[in-house]
C-alpha cells in the first residue's frame, strides 16, 4: 500500500502505520492487514458465527429470536445498535456493538460499548484495540462525552488491553433480571 493524499501516517508504539481516513458510514479504516468497516448484510454468516462464539464465551445460549432481533437492529436503515467489524485478509475476525445514551449528568450523550469479540486465532494482534478506537471515533463524531463498557472480572486477557486504553472505575454493577 502506498501513502497518498487519502492516507495519513500515524505511529503506534513507535512503528509507523497507515490509516485510511474516510467517513464512517461509507469508509474503511485500514491498519496493516486489519480492516475495520461497517457491518453489511452480506456479513450475516460470518458475524453470526462470531456472535455465537461471543455468547459461548459468556456461557450463554444463542436464541434464534434474539439473534434475529439483534441483526435487524444492527442492519436497519437507521440502526438502533451501531456496529463495526474487523477483517484480516478479507475474513471477518471480530465485531463490536455499541449504542448511544442520553446523559442525566451532562448536556451530552454517552456511548456504551456493549459487545466486543475477536476470533481466538486473531487475538493479541491489535484487532480489539482498533475496534475500540473506531467506537471512540464514532462517539466523538456524535459529540459523546464518555465511552464506557463493562466486562467480567475474570476476563484477564481483555482486561490487559482495557487497562491500557481506558480507566477502570470504582462503580459496581447491580442487576435485576426481569424476564419471567
């Protein structure tokens, strides 16, 4: 890949990389052999295989109706849940889902990164960091004042990255399951 006016050079850990700068809904982010782009209808099979892997990681069973509803929310003309996928050499290897919330503490929105998953064979290669960076970029574009997410305490591999790119807070999550 050659650097043209469409590219800017950035550095990560002192190693020059190239990033394609383009509008989110139409564009791509390319770093090395990793491409971050919006989810498309033709990604359904690849996305679903990764999504089921994500659910398995969290010891959850996929439900057909819930999976279909999520897919519709992700791919609607005006998505209720935003998303991006990561490709390596043309193969979908990761995804991120996120959405915006009104803040009661500020005049801005917050961005909640709800799901992030990278295929086991592609972890440790910067894929998750690029997906998080893309959510950060999208949140800034929407004028959000905060990007946040939660993870399981035992998710040590992911937390190594999270500790580098974000600040752990002292908030404790409580939940009440409302399903009958």
